[in-house]
């Protein structure tokens, strides 16, 4: 604030300073916590919360611009037996290897997340049903070819996948539910397979 003499001429100023470091620290911590809410600590993939938001965003874009997309719902076959036989630490390594496989094989504009436990979900943009099926098959094959080496043994896992295109009247819940039902069709068909619908 300027200080004026009797003639109205400035001869100084008053400045007030505040220490905002606490506020800046708090805002930085909030951003850090938000990041943690969107990144799975074990695999480094997106969390279910982030995937839910991404699906809603893609549904909005599809309704507004007509941009097609689909999802892949993936579940690791007989994963419980890996944990039971080799322990949870090895199971965690398998989850990290699968996550790395999915990250490396996905396109830069697709989003892959850990849905929960041994379930993964990918939001695949700008595809046809045929392309989505091909991407699902590629993911299935790459997962089956990846493994964790433990002493003299390689531990491998397969996946069952449900793949579906988003429809104009879908909600995130209806889309995931349809993909989940297709995933269970893959399980019932003998596992290590893809069902597109």
C-alpha cells in the first residue's frame, strides 16, 4: 500500500508478507494423495477409481463425438494356486510381470489398470470390434508367454478375457458388467481364451 505525504506524493510503501509454506505443503500433499488414489502401488497401473473415471470420460466422448472404444476385462487363471504353492511374494511378482507386459503391449492412448486382486481392465480407444478382439488375443498370448523365474522353475500364468465395445446407452456399470460376463464365458470355455461380445 503506498504511503503519501500531505501533497499526495508517494514517499514509501507498506508491504505485508505471509508465510504460505504450510498451505503450499498442504496442496502438494493433496496432489500426492490424489496421485496415490489413481496409481496401484503394487503394479504401477491405474487404479479402479481412475479406470471408472476414464470409462465415463470415454462414454461422454462417444456420445459427443462418436468416437468408438471398448474394454478388455482380464482375469488371471488359477492365480490362487500360485499364491498357495509359492507364496504371496511370488504372486506379487507375477502380478507385476503381467502389469509390465500389459503396459508394454498397449498403445500410448489406451489405459490399463488393476481392477482388483488378479483382475485387470483396459480401456481401448478408437477401435472396431474386430480390432478389439485382436488386441485381446495379443494380450492373452503375451501374458501366457511372460513368466517369473524362481530358482530352477519358471512360473507362468494364463488369462481369460472378456472384450466388448461400448454402446450408446451404456453406463460404466453396464459396460463393465457385460465385459465381466464375457470373461466368465472365457473361464467356462476352458480358460486362456478370449470372448468378444
